[in-house]
C-alpha cells in the first residue's frame, strides 16, 4: 500500500547564494576601507579611527540603516572620507519608507560635510562658501534620489507581480466558470437526447411484445430497437467525450438539430402528432434559437410518451413580432394506455425554462381543461446571443 508523501519543504539556499550575498554585503565595506586608507593621514589616530569605523559599520547597514548613517557622519566631518556616508545614506533611502526620516538623514549628511570642525570656527559667507553649501546639498541629494528610484522600482515590481497573479487567478476562475456552464449545457443536451431515445425504445419494445406472434413484425421491431440503441450510444459517447475533453480540444456536438429537423422528429415520435409550422418569409435565425425550439418540442413529446400515451398531439410554430412561438399541446391519454415506467429527475422542464431565459424568452407549462397539457415557449429571433463552442 502506498504511503502518503510528506509535504514538500522549502529547499535551503545554495552555497552560491550565500557567497553572492556576502559579496554584496562586504564589497562596499572594502571600498569604504580603501577610501579611508587612501584619503587620510595614516599617522592620525582620530582620522583613521573615525574613517575605519565608518567603513566597518556598513556591514550592518541593511539591518539598522539610520544608526549606521549616524556612525559614519563623524568620519565624514573629522576625516576626508565620503564613500561610507554616501553608501549609508543610499541604504536609508532604499529601505526607509518614512520620507521625513530620509530627508532628515540627507540634511544631516549635508551639514556634516558643510560645517567646519570645530563648530566654533568662523565662516565667511563668500562665493566659495555658497558653492560648498551647494556641493554638500548635491552630494546628499544624489544617493537619496537614486535610493528612492530603487525603492520605487521594487514596489512597482511587487505590485506588478501581484497584478499578474490576480489576472492569472481571474483567468482560471473565468475558465472554470465557462467550463461549468458548458458542462451544464451538455448535461441538458444529454438529458433531452437520452430521454427521447429511451422513450422511443420503450415504445418499440412494447410494440414488439404485442406483435410477438408475427415474425416479420417482431424482426422489424427488433431492428428498430437496435438502431435506436446504437444512436443513443453514439450520442452518449460523443457527449461524454466532450465532457472528458474539458473544453480543450475543440470538439463540438455535431450535428446540432435545427428547425429543419422538426418534421423527422415529429414523424418518428411514435405519437399521433401533427406539425403546423408557419414561419412566413423566413430569415436567418440564430442557431441557439432554432436549437432551443427543437429541444422544446423534443422534451414535450418525450413527456407525452411518458405520461399521456396514445393522446393526440399538435405541434405549432409561428414567427411574428420578433418572436418564435413554439406550442406543443396534447389531449388526455388514451383509455387503457399504460404510461411508460421510466425514471425521471424532473429536470426536463427546468432545463427548457433555463434555455428560454438565457435567450431572453419565456416558457409556460400548464394543464389544459380537457385533461391534456400545454407547453408554450416564446423565443426572441433578433436578440444578441453569445456564441459558445458547445452552446446548448
């Protein structure tokens, strides 16, 4: 017996990932240390201590960006370094979301570079001093602008990824919704076809039982039953194949019935039925409308064979006022006729009403005064109809 597999765990980072991470973290530290060694007097303990401290604290810039910046400012003011404070300010701009903190950090760096040490020293506001103030502001502004651009790019990348995931999720839900709709329509098709064919098989089986003493009639009845059974199996095989394909291989339910198939449907219903169709100057009607009209007549004839065998049936179709009116009326069952004992889920008329509503039409079903039953549908002929690959 197969044991259930344990849930997969996240794989640990590879050694190469750690190597790249340490290179990115330590390279600015090495550059800042080189800047301290090259720009300062190696014999000055104050300059070397403050500048090397500024380079060393860069190792912690990603975890504590603002304190690291504050620790680099003494090196900027007491020595001649500039790389470590700029890298620290850049880190603040890329990680800190509070804009006042970023602006205050930039101002501190500009003041540390501009103000002379010690602070009590006199400062003449001449042209050189103004240029020094401008250079200090530009030196502090450049890493801030670059850091904010990097932070904005990261936020946009995260937002874009969220939007992409949302669109993919919506597409999956839409595909599932379309698939569910198509399967529901196929289920209605299967119900209509199977109910119609099985009721015909039951009628032929009853006739075969009555004519058991006539070999010719028995053979003809058996042949008819076989043909109906084969046709039913073919319809089922085709529909189940489409259901299994889950709408992914382009197969369709072909051929789909239209109003041109009504005479054959009525003639082969096994009922005393007559067809009265007056379409006038017929134009090109949407296929879903013709298909819905055909299925309405088919389901009505199936129900008549089940519940009112031997009754007379009138099938009437009229086109007018932008509507196709479909009416199937039957009288009471013939005396002594036994109804077909076929299982019923009660979904036939519900499916017909859903078809009519999807097309913008109506369906009315009610018993008549003479003990019969009436099925009446009104389907719009010019309504905009969504086309579907397996539309029912």
